C-alpha cells in the first residue's frame, strides 16, 4: 500500500464531495420544486424526440466513441443517461431510433437500454437488434465519422442527437446532418468537437452541461444535487485560482 | 428473485467502483488487476460489436447494397489475414493493411476537415448574421493574417494580435470549459458510485 499527499487529497476531495452530494440530495427530496437555469439544447432535445415520433421519422442518436473503461467514461455515461431518458419516448413511435456507438462497451450498454425501453413499453417483441449499431472502433475517428455521415445521408431520420466523446470527426457528421437539413443537438467533452459544433448549430451542450443531462431530462433530487455540487466545487476552484494569483503577485 | 436481479448489478458496481478507486489511489496492484479485467471485457464487447456490424451489413448485402458488400468482404479478408499471420502462413499481413489502406484513407478524410469547417463558418454567418457571427469572422481573419507571411510591421502586428488573442482569450475560455468538464466528471463518477446513475440496470 502506498500513501502519497496527492492521493490523500484526492480521496479527501471525493469524500467531502460525496458527503455534500448526500446532504443536498436529502435536502432536495424534502423540497422538490427547484428551478434550473434554462439550457435551450435540453428543451430542444425533448421537442425533437416528440416531433420525430409524430413525423414518423426516427431519431439518430450517436453516443460517440468514448469507452466506458477509459478516461472518456463520464462523457459516455452522460450520453447513456440522456439515451436512457429519451429512448422510451423515441421507441413509442412506429420508426425505432437508430443508436450508433464507436466503442464495444458503449454499444452493448446502448443495446441493453433500448431493449429495456421496449420492455417497459410492453412490446419487447418490437425490439430489433439493428436499432443499436456498432459503427467503427474508437481508434479510427475518421472511419467513425464517415460511417455516421453515410447513415445520416440515407435520409431516414428526422433529427440528429450527438452526445458523448467526439473529436474533429464531428465535422463530417454535422456536415452530413446539415446537408439533410436535420435538426441537430451536439454535446461533447472535447474542445475541438465543441468548436466544430458551434459553427453548425445553436443547440450545443457545452462542456459541463453534458453532465447535467440527467438533471434536465429526469430531474431526480440526486441529479439536481449533483448540479449544486458542481457549482460549489466551481466556486472553490475559482477562489483557489484567485488566491494563487494574488499570492504569486505579492511574492513575485 | 426479481429483487436480487435488480440489486446484484448495483452491489457489484458499488463494490468494484470503490475497490478501483482505492486501488488507483493507494494499492496499484488492485487497480492493475481490475483494469486488466475491464480491458478483457472491453475486448469481448468489441467482438460483439464487430459481429453486430457484420450481421447488419450482411443483411444489407442481401438487399443489394454494394457498399455493405465491400465492408463484409474487407472485414472477412482482414480476419483471414489475421488467421494466416497467426499460423505463420503470412507475416505482418494485418499491419500492412493498416499501413497501406487504413492509415492513408483516415489521413485523406482528415484532410477534408478544413474545407468542412470553412463551409460551416460561411453558413453560420449566412444563417445567424448577428454580433457573434461577425466576431467569429473577425477572429478568423485576424488568425489567418497572423499565420500569413506578411511584410514588415503589418505582419508583426497581426502575429502579435493573434498571439495575444490565443494566449489570453482562447486559453482562458478553454481552461474554463476544461475545469467545468473535470468537475462534471467528478459529479457523474460519484453519482455512479452511489448508485444514482445506473446505465447498466433500469
């Protein structure tokens, strides 16, 4: 067993964050009506899901190419969380959603979620294995982007939801969706992908907003508490940066 | 029975999550073992994904899709090459395919990104001719001129201006977003450890 200062600080930070999260969750359970800052992209997600079902054209939901077993895990989990909240609505229509993934673990998880949605709707037989599709391995980003643009170019979908870990290949995906005049919502944890997204759609979920998917789409007390936790941590980081800047200014 | 079916994944996720956390911070051998297991499971998941890809495209091939035919053929050829490499009939077959086919194709597609971004930039101005779009275009022009070999003082001025924008505004914005992403990742990880987020168990 090895103890280091940085590991101990990290563990302390995690423990304190957990305690704050548990406390805030209990607080929001007893006070359920909490107003969230309006994020246009999350309102648009719900509108698009409903519109795609009404129009008979399905949704294309891309979960990115981040693995659940690597550092991209949180972004992929956030994307899965959004899928979990939307898939029941999306599966209610005649046209099933198309979920694409660029990683094996993400693909298996998405298959399970979509199958679960059909089971919850009481029509497990309606689930088709092609609803979730593994497109290309994550270490071939351009192959992944080109494959998705091919899927989008078929014109079978009414909207394009792109949430998770992407890189510059997002330009190919967004361009294809733009050509098909699809409504797009893009959210990523990658700065290059965000820069690309800003140039094609107004509905961009920027950075930390991606991790708020569950709070906006589901609104459970624990999810809202986790948003509050993020705010507290952000204030602490900002104060620390200010103090460090002041100290370095004074000491030189 | 139903209760056990629902609780078991949650308990397993919690136990292994805490073990991995302790392992990463204090006992590297536990972390190494668990990430090894995760790697093995990820490889199995990749195999399932490839089987799904092959199944979907085989169905499309039957319906007459030529591109799916190309995919099925290439996939089968690479698997066959892998097998012949393994038994010693060929040497470096799979790496040759990656070096001479996959890598150049990826590079060719990547080289087109600049054009996609340029068209996207033009479209953003056409679609949203507001203050932000104008700011975007002004920034693009300054950066382009800053990276162009212009003569004398004019060139130096644009290099200085573009460097100032990159070092101050772009860096500050990027760091702000990255700090937000890191904090969001911490919050999601704790939610998963607490069992609030369960993408593996509805």
